[in-house]
C-alpha cells in the first residue's frame, strides 16, 4: 500500500533512487552518441582537402554512418532481448569508442568511410536499447518523463553534433572532432557496466524467432499503427529545418548568426516533452502522442505564414514542442502494446524514425517552403488520427 501511494504521488521509492543516476548517464549518452551522425557535416570540407576527394565523395562521411546506423537498430534491439540490455549497451558504447578512435586515425578516405560505417553500426547499439531499458526499469509513475528525457537527448544530439563540428572546423584539424568523443565513450562504457542493472533476458533464444516476432508486430494493428505514424516524426523534423533556413535567407536576409539563433529558439521546444510528461504523464502515452502530433501540425500551419517572421519562428518552436511529446509517447505505447517483445518493437520503431529522416531530406530537396510544410502538416495530423484510432490494446 505504501509503494502504491508513493507511485500515485510521483515520489521515488528508496529502491528506485539508483535509477535516477542511471537515467542521468543514459540521457548524457543520448546527447553524445547520436551526435556522431551530425558531427561530420560541418567538418566535411576539412576532410575533403587532406584526402584530396571531391564533394560527392566527402558526402559519404555522413551517409556511411547513417546507413549502418539505421540498419543496426534491427540487430541490437532484438539482441538486447536475448542477452539483456546492460551488456549490449556497455559493449556497444565501448565499440563506439574504439571505432571513433579508428576514424580519427584514418590514413585515407577509403579507411575513413569504412571506419565511419563501423562507427555507425556500433553507435546503433545505444538508442533502441536505452529506450527499452528505461521502459523496462523506470518506476511506472516516472516512465513517461524518463522516456521524454531520453528522446530529448536524441533530438538535441543533432544540434550538439553540428555545433561541436562547427567549433572544430573553425579552430582545429578534423581528427579533433573525434578524439574527445572516443574518450567520453570509453569512460561511459565502464560506467554503464557498473551502474546499470543486469536485468532478465527474454525467452526468445533464436534469431528466427526474434524476426518472426517482429513480423507479427508489423501485422498487429496496435504496433503497426505506431510504426506507421513514426515515419512522419523525423521526416517532418528534418524536412522542416531543411526548408526553413533557405526561406529565412531568401525572405528575411538572415545570415549564419541569426539562423543559429532561430535554431536555438526552436530547441527550447525540446523542454516541453519532459515538462508535460512530468505534469500529465498519467494521461497515458497515447493521449500525449496524439497531442504531440496535433501540436506539431499546428506549428507547421502557423509557419505557413511565410511573410511574417514571428509566425515562422514561432511555428518552428511550436512544431519542435509537439515532436518532443510524440517520440516518448510512441515508445510508451510500444511498452504497453508489445510487452513480450519490447526490444524488437522499440528497435523497429527507431529504425522507422531514421528512415523517415532520410525521406525528409529527399522531400525537402524537391519541394518549396510552403508546399513541403503543407504536406508535413497533413502527414502529422493524419498520424494523430492513426494513433488515436488504432494504437489501442484489443480490449480498449
């Protein structure tokens, strides 16, 4: 009775206080590890010159990482169901440290691309397994806000990676972008092994059963609705910012400094997820996911007022606020809808999120500002309807 009363009040029982330390470490790594996806973008020109390659070849500094990164989610989420979350996280982060150091030591472009691909595969151990670990281990009263902290880190990693890359590009040689991260990851791997709970493994013991279970999830209405809606999340996030900056340059004559300020304002929306989940997490993940999609759609519609600077900037802030609610909401839904295959479900969901990011880049390259925002607004509002109608447990 006392434990139930404590959970209702949102307090942390004594036995759960160690989880707060674990969560802090996981949130820090949620910012640091996916940042590698974006880190090479600002230093691509520095990599291009010493390796004597053209811009098209240099673009593989990002693509080599992102392809193996997305594919790795399908491997390591199910693997964590079989082996446990702690070993996959700890050894995966250690492998990320080693491949990051090898990337810094690359003697030529071929080696650099190879090590970046290996780095992406190793880094893929983190996001789906960390989300599954938090969904498994967080006290019920803290699960929504805990997931929102992790997803805030995953979203904020894009800003962190680019900002650090820009700093390195202006003040140091390109290997400097990788050495600090390699050291941080190595220390974090030791901390993860020492601090995370061992946990239990799932009954599934073969890869065929794991992927059969994943196939069943795709065919089950509730999880399938979550996956279908997830394709719109990072696709809209990437596409919106891809068209926003050129529009601000053309319509309002913004330079790099003012563009960074607009991004900083939008980043404030990342705070909304943890705050709202803290206050209203008891409403359930489906309600918060639907609210997040609708909020994101409202922000995109507001930003359609392309000639009004306040509307454009304010719309980006509202949009990011909505997205910060959606991602933890979808993970929380999978925790409820697929309790026997959480690792596989979260892994596939994370894979879909980053496939959406690639689609967002392609869409932004072939459509103008107002058209792409209109398409994105329609897609996230449709996603809200899909989640509201179909992401339910059978008895609901």
